[in-house]
């Protein structure tokens, strides 16, 4: 192992340990790791912030802005009113929420779809008198499954498409992932609706909104 390789593994290992420890803010830990790879010469100074201009990062930022716009426009309230017709049966709630997030995350990025539907899932769990995790866990997995369907569904799809183009091969197109992605998404949604939600740990105490969203750990 070369010196540079040892430094890379050392910085990555220390970063992961600090992430798991949770004592320091996650964004500061990440920026410190970026500073270290620059100071040690592992990444040229003129390329340290090059990653912030990657299409995957720009796409995620754009869809989060789009999600906030939909939230302010009342899309969440509209979804909540329609989701109220589903009832309080867990299987129906998971199927309805999962189906919507799979469709949304396939065309607007899974992070944005999850951000849009999280308030709806929490509202439904409060109304049913259940722990939010019963709906939030299937919602999170549903957003990941939906992201497999299209090119813009998840950042890794964009990254691998650009990498393929860099190798001289044609880049993946919008729906090249669909034949496999749709099958996996349907199978995953069926499992979550019928069995998966039953495996979610049951929490008796109701978490407050402050406990659900500890944003101070992520924002500088």
C-alpha cells in the first residue's frame, strides 16, 4: 500500500468513525475531511470543490427546491386530503404511500419525493395513533425503489451514465433503467405492503416533531 492510499483510507476511516459517533456536526466532519485531502495533496487545490458542480449534486439541489415549491403551493395539503380516504388500515396506507412515492421518485429524484411526502406520512401516522416509523420506513424504501426506474431517479444513475460516456460508450438514456427498475420496484412495494411494515419495530411513545427533525445536526 502506498502512502497516498494509506492517507485516503485513514481519512475515510476517521470520517466514518466521527459520523457514527455523532458528537460533532456531520457537515463540519465532511468539510474537515475535504480540507484534509487538500492539505495532504491527495486532491489538487484547484479541484477540491469540483464535486459541488457535478450534475448529480446540481440535480439533487434543484429537485429539493422543486419539492419546497410544491410544498408551498399546497401539494402536500392536497395529498393529505386524498390520503385521508385510504383509511387507517396499515396495509392500505403503506400501499398508497409507497405507490405514490415510487411514481414520484422515478421522475423527480428520490430525495425530493421523500421530502415531499414525509409530512403526509407523519400526519397519517398521527391520525392513526401509530408510530411514524411504521410509515416512514416503507416510504424511505419506496423512494429508493422508485429511483431505480429512470436516469434522474437517483444520483448514482446519473453518475454511472456520465462515467459510461467518459469511457467512450453511449450514455444511458432516460428509461434505460426501467426494464429492471420497474420489476424491482413492484416486487419491493408488494413485499412492504404485505409483510414489510409488520417487521417495523413498534414504539409506544410518540416522538415530537423536534425529535423527528434534528436539523441542527446537519446545517451550518
